[in-house]
């Protein structure tokens, strides 16, 4: 039954409607695959009994013809999104025994459409990292090469799709945490427009940057998953009312030859021998540029004066927000409490010292520093002004062009342990993704190529706010033209 795992979400729904196999047969194949790939450390929790109960319920819905958009489809969930009655650890010791008392809005939407919530996936602790090496519960390995990282922070979600355990997954993206793992694992990953998907029930890292989004192995499935999870939510103060008026096309059509000629595509590609970029990434960019010109697209080189400052801006704003958001983990209300504390002050100090990992502590310290008296204006306030400039620069770019293409990551997946003791090198992994979060625009990582070792290379398609449908059409065009090299 392992051939079942090769089908897309849409193919599964068609096959289940035609009774080619039952939901239970399909889910049992997924559970076997999860057991076979246990050594990748993809899941922090997997409850086969509960999953099979959901499969039985979905089968009843097929029998009575009450079929949701994702009926009987297993979707893995990043373990920083609350699901009622399930652990939500954020891969941190401080939340090791925390059970969520409610469903996040995206979980409600997935359940309503019949999705089977298939396990809680590993991540960098509190979504802080680019390799899933910062988890308190061990490193997740890349299914393509187990000696390499799957990217981060949504490494477990990307790996669950790449390993063909599930056809889709839900993660979160604060500075590239969906797109970079998608690139490293050879799958699609969408960071939607900020405010288009409810953050209610997502454990906050940096509230003005966090956004929930989907992983899948083709563009139709990405569009379908996005259509389910997007929408206005009164429970989320950052949810944008404009999303009420947007209908997502779950069957995106490729651009015609004539339409291609009218499209203006900005390219932000590295120059030959550019420092920090793998030669295979540079080669892929050069080949893609030639293809675009040959197909008749209007190709416009993009020169930004500001994106080079993205990492500095991001690590001021994100850590400041993290410092504030993580202040609630104090050993008092919920989460880990140190058994060694002798008084109230020690409860705070010891619980946080013992509960948080080194990367989280590093970011809390940095964030507290930039928010402190005497430094707030010099760092945090200035970074907010610079962020606004980045958004305005994007606005001006998109007045002149329809899309911007850029590599998702400067490198192919690096080896486990290679950067763990070099935080600056690790932070540079997000060099090409962070500006998207600062501007709040959507971007999709497409698996565009592989290097000579078979390691995947992702290309991100950026669009203006709420233009996901346009991005899906361009990705569909790349698929139909044979430019995509997915798992």
C-alpha cells in the first residue's frame, strides 16, 4: 500500500470518493511510514489510536456523502499551534507537559473540512532557529540526506511532507521558517500575507512577524490548504478585514504564452562568485534567468538598497517582541516550575534558567537589551523606521513588476552540527527570506532544482499583499513548463 503515499491531496480525495481504498487503509499506510521513518525524529507526539478514530469518522462522512474539502486527509501540525487536549510544547522543556485547552482557529478550520490531524511535528524551540537543531527533544533529520538539517524552524513539518508520511502540513513563518525548510526538503512552502491567516492559537514568538502557512508537494495542494486556513478572525486583532473579499482559486491555471509576455518579473539573483552563496544556487539562478527570457517574460533586475540590513532589523524587532512574549513563562501560571526554588525570586530565575534552551536565552537577552532604557530609541525605534522603509521599497517595486524571484536560501541544506556553534552563520541562513516578513508580503518557496549531490534548491516567488492567487498561477506555470523538481 506504500504507493498510496505518492498521491497528492486532490488525488486522494478523488480516489476516496471513488472507493479505490478506504480512509483507514490510507491512514494505516501513513502510520506505517511514520514508524519506518521514526529515526528522523519528525514527530514530538503521534497518537495512532486517535488518528484511526478520526479516520473512521471520515469514512462515515464519505459513506453519507458529507465530504469536507480535506476529508480523510492527514495533515501534520507544527507543535507551536494549539490543539485542544493535545500537547503544545514549542519543543521547549518549559512547556514539556503543557496540554492546550482550546483549538487554534486554523485547527478549527482544518477539523471543519474533515482533515485528520496527524501528529505534532518537531521545531526549533519557540520557533527560534534555522535548522531544527534547537529543539529540547532532539534534532530532526532531513529525509533526503539524514546527515543534513531539514531547515527551521518548521523542520519537522517540512520533513513529514518530504518523507511522504503526509501530503500536507501546517507550519509558521517568522523570518523564513516555512520557506527555508521547504527549500531544504524539496517541497513547496507558503508564507501568506500577514493578516490573511489567523494567529489565534499560535504560540507567539514575534507577533508582528509570525504567520501560519502550509507545506505540500504541488501547487494545487498548497492552494487548497491555504483556501481552508485563510480568512478573517475576530479573535485575532491582526487579522485583516480585506481577506473577507478574496476567494482563493484552488485550481490555479498556468499563464498562457501571450500572458507571459505581459508579465514583469523582477529577479534578485546573486552575481557570479558572490560570497556566502553555494555555486549550485548561483548556477540555478543563471539558468532560470535564461529560461525566463527565452519564454518571453519581461525580466527586470531588482536592486535593493535596504535588504542587506534585513537581518540586523529583524534581530532587533523579533528579539524585542520575543522578550515581551516569553515573559509569561515564569513558573507561576503554567509550564515548567523549578523544584529547586526556595522563594519567589528563585521560582522566576531557576524556572526560566532550567526551562529555556541556549538560543531562546540568547534572543531574550538581546531583546531585553534593545528595549531597555537608553537603548530603546537607538535600536528598537530606529529598527521600526527601517522596517517601514523596507515595506515602502517593496511597494515601489510592485508598482513596476508583478513578481520578484529570489533564491529561498543562499545554500543547500548544511550538515547537522555544522553551524550550531556559530549563531551569526546560522542567522545568515535567513538572509533572503527575512525582508518578506518585515514587509508582510506573501512568498512561496518552489522546489526548482537539485545540485549534483541531489540536494534541493528552492526559489521563492514574492508578490504584493493578498496576491497569493497570482503567485499560485506563476508556480503552476513553472510546474507545467517542467521547471519544478519536487520530491
